[in-house]
C-alpha cells in the first residue's frame, strides 16, 4: 500500500547523485575508493570520536564491535529487552548470551538501577542502546562498568545527533556502532559505522571487517574475518548526507516540536527529553492507553493515508530468546507505542493533518 504520509523517507537532494556518478566514472564502486576514507573522517569529525570504521550495515557493525572486544562463547552481554532485534542477534552471533534488563519508565532506555543485579562472573559487557534517539543514562552505566571491569558498547543506530551532557553518544564506551539504513537520520542505503577512541580496537575492527587481512602483508590473513566492508558508492551517499546533517537534525527537531504543540489536548503520552540531554527524535513516538486502542488508532490512520508502526516487541517475548522472565515496563512500552511519520521534510500542514486525524479518532 502506498501512503500519502509514510512513516519515514530519506532526505536526499544534495550531492548524492553527483558523488555516486564520480564513483561510476572512476570505476571504484566496491570497497575501495576515495569516499570510504572521506566518510570515515567526516563522521569522526561530526561525532568527536577518534576512529570510525565503515561497514556494510548496522548489524554487522555490532558484530564487529563485540568481536573486537574479544566477546565470545560462554560470555554474557547485558542488553535492554526493549530494543530492535539486531542488538540481541549480534550478541548471539558471537556465541555469547544476551542477558535482558527492563526499561526505565521515563526515558524508555535500559533501567540502570537493574543492571548490577544481572552481572555475573561471565559478564563481559553492557550494551547501551539509545532507543529512538534518546540517550541512556551513561554516567551510571560507565560507573557500573568500571566497578565491575567490563566493557561498554554503545548501540547508536537510532541516535545520530543525540547528546548526553554535551557529549555525542558513542563517545563514552569502549566502542560504539551506528546505522545508515534508509530509514535512519542519515542514510547510505545500507551501511554502518564502528567507532572507538582506542587505536588498537579500531585497527582490529578494520581487520575483522576485511576478511582478517594482516597488516602490511598482501593476501595474508592471520585472524578469522568477514566480508563486512562498505562500498565506495554507499560511502559517497554518506558523504553527501553528512554535508546536510545539521539541517536534517534541525528539521527533525522542528517536526517533533510541531507534533508536541499539536497533541496537547489529546490523551496520549510522547517520548520526552529527560534531564541534560539532546534527543535527536529519530522517530516521534507516542503511547496510547492500551494495545487494543493502538490497533484501532493505527487502523484509522491507515485509512487516512498515514503510515505508522508499532514500537519494538521486547526481545524476550520472541521464541528464540524467550527466557520466561517478565519485564513489565518494556512490555508496556512495546504494547502501547506508535511511531508517527517522522521524516525531515514533513511540513507543519502535514503534521496538523496527521494530528487532526488523531483528534478525530478520540472525539
């Protein structure tokens, strides 16, 4: 079905075609070419992270990050259950066990008050997933990790342009990852980034993504690696997107504020900025009273050409990861949430139409 108001669409129209054309003209269309290094350098400059390693997508970025920290069989990684499945799948790929934690009711992020009770002798890392563009409570997470001498992996797939106490997310743990899928704040079509301030971890990440190639030896491989490289074409699109990143982020904040202004009289909640943070509003997300109400509202909006999507099903509810545990906050968020159209060039008139239909539903 084609929607008049899709839940998301990329913000293109800059130098994307020009840079892709340069790739085609040069014949550098695979994993070598000038745009790879340029994209990595420019991404580091934007986030303030020393090293950025471009990879094929956000999921493999997580896999590389965990492998670069030496995480594997018999290890455990603490992760929120309220997250996209990729966060947990990447842990499973390494042979490690995901250990789930409930969400904070106010921020929707991992509940830092419940992390320590899940730490065991097998725990090697905490994965801080910055859900929907709001940051986790990183000071507490870092403090817990230092106390127990474990790593912090930041999953920033949904959080480009998100700041915690003045620091861009991804700068606070040992390693972090980003996604550039077509529905992310900036896109390369498919793509991801592994970021770290540690040169040795960055070097190892580069080798892992490139089939385990040894340094300074052609076609000699001394570790198990993967073909997780980004193409020059994807990096070219990324370079063009980064040129507009400030404008994109401003537009998305304006979209969020316009929703907030127009939803004041409607009996819903929305995802708020909590304390000293900057929410990038990857998606503008609301909570309604119940799962049944959500189903009816989404159906009503669909009939009016408005695409929505539900918030994430908590991963512990899925058959391959079902532990039999209950995580009440995560399950509540997963059952009542709706992502509304959130693309950067959504106009004020568009938002007034969407919120007007929401009001009609409640009248």
